C-alpha cells in the first residue's frame, strides 16, 4: 500500500516516473491525463491494522475508520496521529472519516436486521454485537 500511494502521487505530479521498490518497478511510466485536483486528488486509506494505520498517518490525506467501538476508534486514531507525527505531520493534516453500516426503520428489530445484513459487504473486524 505504501509503494502504491508513493507511485500514484509521482504519476500524478511528474511527467515520467522511474521507480524501483520492493514490489513495483516502473520505467518511464506516465499518465496520459493529468488530475483535475492539484497537485493530485486526496488519497484516503481504509486502515484496520497497525501497519495500515501507520501508512494512513504517514501518507494519507484521509483515514477511513471502519466498524469499531468508541474505545477502538480512540486507540486507532491515536496510532494514526503518532505515525503522522513521525514524519512531521499533524492529525489535523488528515481528514478522518468513519464508515459504518446503517439500517433505518420505524421498528428497532428491523433496523438491526437491515444493518446486520450489510456486514458481509465490507471488512468487519469488530465485536459481533455492534
């Protein structure tokens, strides 16, 4: 993920990219269409592991927190902030978002059923009673 973000940014800001990393190697790679957003569109990282949260803090324009309790959110947000600080960034530099399944109904049990039916459609690592 880290190399992918680095390469994407280079491709969107440089005419020709040479890159030699652990996973990818590019020689004179280029995009034919320049991004509308300058210098490039924001890159959001959906991160649910310590390593990906570190990447979100170091390189992401945004972090997408997914399906977690308030305590997990607080802990994970702290990790993102610490990783940002390691590279001279602040948590204020990162757009923090939250993704959760939502079921809306006038009936409580129906709303829970609707929300639960969406669980298989995204990565879910939280408690089963959320």
